C-alpha cells in the first residue's frame, strides 16, 4: 500500500476515535472530595476473572468487564478492576484545587467500563462479608455472615488455566449456580460471595447464563487490600440495599436532580440483579 | 375542551406501558452554566450544572442521562 494511503488511514482512524469519544465541555468547578481508605490486608494472590453479564433481559445483550479477587491472609476483596482504577483517580482528584471538565473526561471512560458495581470484603476471622456499592450517587454498606453454601459435588472435570477442575452446584440468591474449582489451589474462595469448596473457584455461572465469571489469570503480586472510608456512607441491610437499587432502576426521576435543556424523558433502567431478593 | 385534551393525554400516558415522566424546562428557566455532554453515541445534550453541590452528584446524573440518550 502506498505510504500516503497509510497516513490517510491513520489520520482518519484518529479522527473517528475523537469523534466517538465521550467529551464534556463545562466551565463549572467543583470542590474535590475527601479521599480516605484503610489498608486492611495485603494480597498474597490475585485472581483475574472475565465477567460476562446480561443487564437487559429483553435484549439479552452480553456485556463484559474484568473483576479481581485479591486474596489476603485474613481478608479477601472481590471487585471490578475498573472500580480500583476509579478509586485511584479519586485519590488523585482529592489533592487538586478544584475539579472541572478535565477530571470529568478522565473519569468517564473508567466508569463506563465498570461491570461489577460492588466491593465485597470477606473477613475469615469475623466470619463476615461487608458489601459496599452505589445507588446513583449514594454509597451504601451492608454486612452479613458468610453464607453456608450447600454445595453438591457433581461428576465431570475439565482444565482451566492448566489446572484440573471439578464441578459443583448450589442454589443461592434465587439462582442455581455452577462452579468449577481446583483442588490444586487449596483456597476456599471464588467470585462474589462464593467459596467454601475444597479449592479455588476458577469458573462460576448461573444456569441461565445471566452471570459468568471465568478466571483468565492468577498472580502472586503483593497488593494493598483496602476499604474506602467515607463520611457520607449509608449503613443499611441487604434487603434495603437491593430495594434502593430496584427503586433507582424503576423510578430514576426520584434520584436524578439535573435539568436537561429542552426537557428529559426519565426512562426505566433495565434491572437484572445478581441476587433475587423479594 | 382543554381539560378533555389533558384527560386524553393522561389516559394515553397511563396506557403507554412506560413510566416516562416528562420534565419540561419552561422558557423562564434560568441556568448560569450549561455543560455540553457529547456521549459516544453522538446524541449531544446540555445539562444545567446549577443544582449540583458535588462532583459525584454531577457524574452520577451524566452517567444516567448517557444511558438514556444512547
């Protein structure tokens, strides 16, 4: 191909990318938020899972993101990889004089990639799980005991990431879950709240394939396991958290405070929660 | 006649099967700062930033409007 065509192709690619990128133009300046976090453990292993999920049951379009399980000595943390990136950006922003369009345009590409919107901290000493998650702009926290899952070990084996894995099933949160775990990695953890099997869960999905976690990498990097400490957090129950989440999806007009030029149609947001709670 | 028209509009909205609520900006609406939002899909819109006390509230609303617009 002629060099001129290659340059033209590159230029058009750059411009088409610019054209389709999220962009906010605004003179408004906001005061930065205070950022606080406590280091609660250090990971000895990290498992990266690809997370595929269906948000809208009407269209069944599959979305995906990357999630991470940080395994510490006592505490493990499961969250979206981009939620960690968002925290890192918010930490940087907290040191700025003001936040404006530049910061908005930095944070949006990260927010867009977040698929799994909760942070789950599992404390094996206290036998408890702490959940943190946002409903629109309000952050909530709730705690529960580590659930005792009644796994049924099934016949069948396969190989994931060169590890031989075995099959098990369980009913939890209104869904039937299928897990593939490896006894070669004697860690009783997995994605979301799942664990209590004789090995690390490397693949997990519900029988309707609404949610699917597949391990794509394991490393032994020591990374900080932290918990965000926020003044404005709402401490609630699991039932009330899911109720608030459902309310936001069904009646967003009660949560959104802004005004769009020309008026806005407040549309319902498709809701397909990982746990079905009445 | 006007009340009949309003009644019919209400009935139509009730039977439309959606819960869309129209929030109309009247001609008297005054905003000191409009932010221009160009989402990836190209449906540019303008959001009044006056009512936001924090960066997080603004970001949360833009995330919602982007999902509606795209």
